[in-house]
């Protein structure tokens, strides 16, 4: 920013594109824990973070590896796995005495029905109180993976496409048509 002959250098994290300070300030003004959701193509993370003047305190982080330990054979970056990560994080938050939180998506785009909101749905279903608009959540059939099962059924007639599209599921021993059943089994393990 230039003011006459004086040039002000923005904060380092802003220059690097790592922190959006206006959004962060709004979230911190709530004086609540932050339910932080971050995603990559094949990994998902959900954390509960508490603000501290000396630096944020991460209470815990749950990622896709926790699902594998529970026996999850599906993809680690899709909507059903995002929901399950959110449910795990919500359950762990309640165990640690965190009942209320605010959603923090960071620099991720807020897209209705996205994986980010599937994680939010999981945390809310686990009992964590997070304010949100119900219209942004993905539908229950997408959360359970019904759309994946339907697509797998359509591709079954074309064996080469089917094997290419669902090779990871097949390697892990999961028939993609049965993903809804598998999702419900893991969900029961989490809430059980």
C-alpha cells in the first residue's frame, strides 16, 4: 500500500496468502473455539483451535488416517469421508469439553454442498453446536455416498472404465456399489 512517499509492507502471512486478517478478526470476535476444516485431494483435516494472544492453541486435529484406523476403505477426499472426519472431530471435541464452535474455512471457497460442509454436518450430527445455514449442507444421499454407488452401477457394464475409475476402492477390497453400507458401518463405529 502506498501513502504518498511512504510504502507500508503488509504482514508476512498476508503477503504469502496464508491469513485473511479481516475474516480472522470476525471469527475471533465471537470468543468461541474454531472448528477449522482444511482439505486436499486425498486428505481431509478437522481441528479445534482456541485463540491465545501468544499464538493459537490447537486442541487436536483429526485427519483421514484416523478413518483408515477405523476400517474405512473408501476414498479419503470425498464427501462421505469428509462427513466422517467431521463426526470424529465433533465427538472428540465434546469429550474435551468443547460444546460450541465457529466454522473456519480459511481461504477455501464457500460452495454450497461441498466437502467442507459435509465435515460441518458430521460435527453437528456428533453434537457440536456450530451456527450455520442448513441450505449449505450436502444432501443426506450425497453424504452417505449414494451418488458414488449409482455411478459405479452405471459403469459396471464398461469394465475398463470401471476398473480405472474405482481402482483404489477395488485395491482396498471395497465394491463401490456397497459404499453406502460401508459408510453406515463406520458411522456406527464413530457414534457407537
